[in-house]
C-alpha cells in the first residue's frame, strides 16, 4: 500500500472505495457530499422495499418517506397481491407516514422512490404537500415527474415538488430489467407448455 491513499465511505453496508495513486497527485474519482451519502442511504432502503415486491413477483418498485432523518413510511408495489390499482409503493408509504405524523400534510418530509411516480402517486405527493422527491430510474412510458407529463412541477397547481433524479439509478433499473426479463421468459415457457397440451 506504499504510495496509495485510500478513502472509504460507509453507507449502510455499501462501501465506496476511492483510490488515489500519489504519483498522479490528484483524486481521480468524485468524493460524495454528505447530502449525496444520505440520498444513497435512503434510496437503498427504498431498493430493499422494491426487493420485497420482486420476491412476490410484482413489478419491483419501492418507496420510503423520511422525516427528521428517520424513515416513517415504507411501501412496495403489491398491485397483483392485493388486487387493487391503489397498492402502489408511494401510496402505501404516504398512508404509513401520515399515521406517524398524525396529519395529511407531510410538509417536512422527503420521499424516495426507485421509479418515477405514475399520475396517481404524483397526484398523491402533491396532495400530501411533500416538498421533495428523490427518484432513481425514470419511466418514459408512465412517469409523471417530467416523462409523460410533469404533475410534480405544474405551476397551475398550488404545490410544486423539488425533484432529484438518478440516485442509485443503475441498481434500481437493473432490478426492474431482471424482473421483466424473467417475466418474459416465464410467459414464453407458459405459452410453449400450453402449445404442447
Ligand atoms: Zn404509482
């Protein structure tokens, strides 16, 4: 290790190691700010929720709501399991958080979600007066934080939401991609099995 300076950043078991070869005389990787470290920490908690959906065979989307540095609401997609279009990750997390806050307004909270919210969830986020949303992957087909439309930031509404995109994007997108690859393979196998009957 002579001539090498090491910098470790621990985030809930996620270790980012940055190597600085002294001979180069400069840091060749980006150092995370405390805010970026916090965002990764809570997005990892949202990812853990998405994994629960994945284990149920549901589209893996997870969400957490943070108040004063604490997670007060968690949720994951259970649409098929609960047989309702209302069982989206964000809606469940909002319900749980409002129970803790004892108010429908979540004005001091941050919402972390692994995929860009749909029109229903973006609407609920605006209704709950959540000031900030941090998301991982964008959803070009159904996202309502700028992809299909921008419900979170419409000047016509009485509340606008600050949005940050791309936190843990690779991990959250990979989970979704794995899910759809497996789903297609399952559907294909089922079709083939039916064809042989
Ligand atoms: Zn939704």
